[in-house]
C-alpha cells in the first residue's frame, strides 16, 4: 500500500511541546532559525504565513488544503494539533479509519472510539475531515473475513455417526487365517476354523483365565483420538459371562472387558476411543475360566465418523466454445485429426478405428482420488461404441480407465465416473476420445473434471460468498457512518482498485486480484465481482452516509509517464463501467502523487509533462479532482533516491520549485468547480526507521518542525507565484 501510517506525520522528540489550548494559531516563532549555519539561508521562511492563507478563496472557493495525520498525535492537542489547525483546512487520518483499525481480526468486533474522538476534535476546531478508506484490499481484518467464507457445516445430527470399516476377519472361510493360541498343558483346548466359523472348545477352568487366550484379529492400526467399535458375531454354549477380551498391542491394553453371551449367534459391539495412535493392534479372547465351546463367525473393526456427503469439486475445465482459433490443447492420435468448428471438435466417421486426445496429460494433472468427468457432446443420432479413456502414463505401470458414453441424439452432457485414480506413476492423465464403432457425426464441446470428496461440510457457493461479504461490507460501512455522525462529507470509497497491467481488448487495465503472493490482503472484488465490488461500496456509503456525501476513487501512479497515464485512463474507463447501471454515481478521482524531483533534466521534464496530462485527463472526466497523498523525494542524476542527510541546499530548492510546479499545474488545469483540493501526505521528513520512504526529505517541515524550502515552494504555488 502506498499510504501507510508511517507516511503521515511522525513526531520527533522535541525539547518543549506547547498545548494547543494556549494558542489557536501555530506559533511561527517556533520556526525562527537559531542554527547559525542555516540562519541566513532559511531566515526568509519566517516571513511566510500559514499555508492556507495563500489560497485565493475568491478564485478557488471549493479548494481545501489538507494534511495527512496520525490520529493519536492530533488527539494529544499539542504541536501536531496546532500545526494542522493553523495551516490546513482539512485533515485525513492515515490509518484510524481503515477497516483493520476498527474491526477485530479475531472476532469481527467493531470499535470506532478513536474515529469518533478524532472527527469531533477536528470538526470542533473548524476543519473538515476526509475519510480514508471504506473499501480496500490492504489493512483488512483478513482472518475474520476469511472465517466468514469457511465451509458450511452440513445440516445433520451432530451426534450421529457413520461406521467406516477398517478391518474384517471372516472366520467362515475355513483355512483363510491362522490363529495364535496359548494352552496350559493340563487343559484340553481346541480351536477349529470351519465353514461355520472359528469354534473354540475348552474343558475345565484354570486359576488365571488369561493363560488361555486366542488371537482373533491382528495387525490393525488405530488413529489418535478416534472412536471405534469392535464387532463380533459370536455364539456360546453354554451361556456364560466369563469370556474375557483384550484389545490392544503387546504391553498396551486399549480396552478390556467381559462378554456375556447366550446360546444364540449374536452381534456384540465393543466401543472405545484411542488416546494415541497405535499400530499392530490385536484382539484376544481369554477362555481360562470358561468351560464349553463358542463359535466366532466374524470380527470387524469400524471407525465412527461424523456423517459426510460426497461433494464434487471442479479441478479442470476445458472448452472450445467461443474460441474460434482453438481451445484447450489436443493432439492427433491414430490418424484422426478432427477440426475445430463452431466451438467444438468436429468428428465425422470414416469407417475406420479412430481415437484422439481431447486433453493431453501435461494439461490435466490429477491427484489420487475419485473423479467424475463431464463430457459435453452433440451427436446427429443415437450411437454406440464411443468411449472416453483416462490414462496415466504408458507401459505396464500405467493406469487405464475406460467408460462408455451412452450417446443420444442431440447435445447432452454425460457424467462418467472414474474411481480410484492413484496419481502415479505421474499425475498426468491423458483423456482420449474413442469413437471406434460410431457411425454418428460428433461435436465435442467441453470436458469438465471434478474430484469427488467426502466432506462433513460443504464449500459456500459463489453466490453465498457474495451475499456474506455484502453483509460484512454493509455492517462495516454503516458502523463507520454512524460513528462519524454525518460530519465526514467526503470519502475514498474505493482505494487502489486498478492493477496497472493485464489490459483487456479495449486496453483497459484489470482490477487488482488476490494471488498466493498477497494472501495477507483481502480482495473483495474476488468475491463481489469487478463491477459489484465498487457499486456495492458506493450504494452503501450513500445509504448510510450524509445526503451531501462525496465519493472518490483513489489510486496511485496516475501521473505515470512510462505508459502515457495509462492507469488513469483505465480508471476513467472503469468509472464509466461502474456508472453504466444508471444508479452508481462516483463524484471524484483522487490521485496519490507519491512523486520525486529528478536531477536528470530529461527525466524531470517527462515527469512534469505526465503530471500536466494527468490533470487535463482528470478535468476532462468531469469529476471532482483531489490530490490525495502528495509527497516528494529526490532522485539524483544516477537514478538513486537521496537521503535527507545527503541533500544539498540546491537540491532542496529544486524540490521547492517542483512543489510549486505541481500546485500551480493543479490550479491551472482543474476548473474551479471541479477542485476539491490538495492533501500533503507528509508534514515532516521521514525518520531513518520509517516504513514509508525512510530517511527521505518528503516533508514541508524537517523532522524538528522547522520550515524547509519546500514550504516556500508549496506556498508560492498556492499563491500563483
């Protein structure tokens, strides 16, 4: 972001601070130069009046001279308060009115206490307050906003559970399994696996029941914190309540107990929850105090999970529609090369065996899982023998799935299921269309690939996300307007929307959007859409703001010479698009103007020409024009920014002349009825540890609040000298 808190007034430690209650006007004696080395060069600055006195109110009745401030410094009502009140008509807080400053990122709670205090203090002092900013992608409560978009919990009984089988032993399959047993010599015991199940016969009892035990399940892995049920189909004769069991690994019993069963085959469930992940888990039945026989038909383990549904998530979509020059990549195979006609691959039968790629593997990378492929196809008749093959690689280890397409006459979309894709040996899956025996003429329009996932929640639809964020924006804007109590008449309704690149067919730059690199920002336009993002913000500001509210679109690099003011031209074009609904009305354009004075004369003249052209384009738009965040650095002949401590007197004076040029260019090129004014963003030079243009001579005052030559240049520009 071009305008952060650290770009606004930064207070240095001063030897003495005076309270504003002692003086309504800034005490210019504080600027008397008492440093001998600079007295002569800077003494003339003591003769200058406060800046706002140089505005000709008869010629420029609407012009407002503004300054960017830090709300906390202004509210101290000390030096900053007096400087602002005596030199400027309007004040704009650098951060206090941004969403992240007022909305808690953890829970979305809103707090407008600082905003209300700041607005009241400034308006009570006779200043207007300019609001910055209502809609932006940076300095947002990102965590809270993202939480609003989380997957929607399914409308199911939270206590309901479904059973997913993780292990099964069917003892009715004689000889299918081996079993382990422990038999004291004095006890006769026999275990036989037959078609009826595993029958265990014991004679007599022993003092320690655990000395006679059988392993009926083994080699199971359990997840930490998961809930399970072990299910036995078992029959005892005679009925007895002394058949013990152990579920666990050696030296780690997870669940123990006693089974009481009767002479009928019955199903017994043993539920337990793990505290840690365990491998090599077994189930032992301990028969040391049981005399008789029992038969186990099966042993199964189920993991209990919350109900889930299958959700299809689109992962790839390929189409030829609206692409007369070709759609997604395809290659000839088997001598078949269908042409692209009317947005489709057009196949006419020739009596021979044919197949061709509709999507080659390099363009279709799929992870392990179950998939559904949607084929959009038209046929001139009902046809058989048409297939889609999904193939991973070539050779013996390749996966190859083929599904028949039940082709009907006319255009239809066919859903073909391909379960069990492994993603190996590579993730590259070729999709091959095989009209082998068809005598029909086919048009293949598109292929959509969806991964099937089992979820306990389901993603919000695009419309649900839009509705949710519209609610969040309304909550935010209505709360801010209530906090301002109608006293803030002008706002940056949308900040920095234009990307500065990716032009469309009309040469208009795209809006900014989210990428993996800017995940710490929140781009409302990604969900509301490029048009409704701005239209919604404007509509809400007018709904909840004062009747005479003025709304600006603010952006940076509008004075760009490298693209002949291309970003500004794009912004003007976007404003026309936003207003094309006949409802949305945008009052003005704000240009940030974070500029530099260049030692290279050719570069300087190019920059100046682009600034003049910017003002002319803005005037021609018919909108109000505001220089919203003016500050200036210095760039030497080698193209390097110069730090304040390295600046020469001549370079300071060059900056003063450039300030004068900028201010005069605004006044000369913007008609009086379109003027909103100019806001100087940095009152003082930036400290060496500043986050904004650190160590650069960006102020009209130095870091100790002594006037600089740039103060004179700014004043002279306002006076038209």
